[in-house]
C-alpha cells in the first residue's frame, strides 16, 4: 500500500488513544511531542504512562463507543485485534483519522522518526516492516545529531528576508541551492553552525542572483 507522507498540525488538538500498554505509551509520547491534548481510555495503564499521567487525561474505564465524541486522531492500541477493529469503525463514523497498531488498514501510519528541534526525519516502509524502519532510525540517530536542529533554526531566521529580497519562487530556489551545498553539510557535522549564518549573510549582501 502506498501512503501519502504528510505532517499534521495537532497543536492543542484532542487526540484519543485507546489502550494503556507500552505500545500505547510510545504513540502517546509522539503525540505529546507534537503538542496534542491527549486522552487515554484504558482500565489499567502501564508504569510508563503513570509517570506522565499529569500530562494526559486518563479515563480508567473499559472502551465503549460513547467514550469517544470528538477529536482529530484516534489510535486503537489494545492487544485485542477484534476490539481494535471496532474502535476503528467507531472512530471513522465520528470522523476521526484512525490508526490501528500493526494494521495497514489504518487511515495513517506512524513512521519511525528522528526529531532535532524543528528538523524531523520520518522513516517508513509503508507498514511492510516497522522493524526495518526502526533499524534505519537507530543507524541514523547518531549521524543526525542536535546540530541539524541548530542548522534549521539558523536557516529559518532568514526565510522571510529571502522572500522579501527575491520576488519569485524560482529566484528563491536558486538562492537556497547556492547556499545549501555539501559545504553546509560539513559545517553541520563539525558543529560549525555559525558558519552557515555567515554564508547566508554574505550571500544576501552580495545579492549574487
């Protein structure tokens, strides 16, 4: 199955997770990273969830359709496939985007990810092999360190200035292509992120386009 890759803004939006185990915990952590208001429905929750119980709303009851009313995302993360299917059907009837753990019939799947500030790299096999996605993530995590987040922060500072200076989309693309060369990669990897800013400033002053 081919999925369309997209980033969804769930800042301050309600997302519901049904299930209180380790898999549910992993999903909840990702939702919280994105600023969601998370509601968990489960009669029991794992110790990891207890530790972050002050950051989420917990309904310590068995699932029923009446317990989900509104929200953007619904994740069915119980260890019962039949129940997960029922949760998904109930959620779709109420216009949720539904994710079912380990089931590619989901409306969306959650990729493995590396987050460094605003830098976010998603790794997916379209549900074919989550284990391989996690393997690739682990291999890249040390390669893509916090300097990548710092680089994005620097570059984003100049985005509006570049838009004002270069009136067309084509000119802006050309500007960033001139900036974002293998040299920038070397600056990031060596921790010399200040040199990225120097290069952008000099290019804007030279107005070489």
